[in-house]
C-alpha cells in the first residue's frame, strides 16, 4: 500500500456520473504517478472508499456532483467546505455518500491525514454509458490538475 491514493467515485453507466472513473483511467497512463500513488476505483462502494482512507497520508477523491457551476467545471475543495444534500440513512455503507464515509473514518480514527475532493459539475446524468462531449473533452485537464496535487508535494524544498 502506498502512502497516497486517488479514489474515483461514480457510475460509468449513468452518463457524467462516470467522470471519476474516467479521470482515473487517464491517470493510469501516468507511470510516474502510478508508481507513487494507489489509483482506486471504488465502483460505487462506500466500503472501498472507507478502506482507501486507512493509514494514508493523503487521499484525493474524484467525483461528479452538482455544485451550481458551469457543466464541466472542476472544483477543488476540502471536506469541511462541502455539504452533502443526499437524503440517506445516517452512516450507512450500503449506499454511497462521500461525506458520510469521511465522517465514519473520523469516528473510527482511521482516516487519511489529508483529504481533498475534486468535484466535476455534470452536464448529463441518467442511464447510458459515456460522458457528455463537454466532460470527455476535458479529461486530460482534470487528470493534470489531480496529478499536480501530488507533484507539488514531491518537489524539493528551495
């Protein structure tokens, strides 16, 4: 297990909801990043996301979500800056809600020291494989931004 991880959330069979896994696939071709950072597709499993936090220095989550931005916008934020509006049972690992997973990890005392979330504003959600053209055209940009999150830490101090 590596000290850092990127965890993709989302369902590729629901249009832009598959943005996280699509970005993760772009990151997989980055051999330098893949040698230092675990790349994990949670496949919609809250349990996988919870386990990905355990014992890590840094975990970056990538997910699609409504943030009131222009479709295709990539927004970086920390968990304390986010509010989930999903109506779900409290602290259930049977359905996916990142904020609940992070809360559970904190309660268990087993979370990563640093957690960053990259949200991608969807253009189209609903049944059907494949991202909208707008998001698909920006996958390289999204992957570069997430890669930079780790490369900045690897740079020697000056």
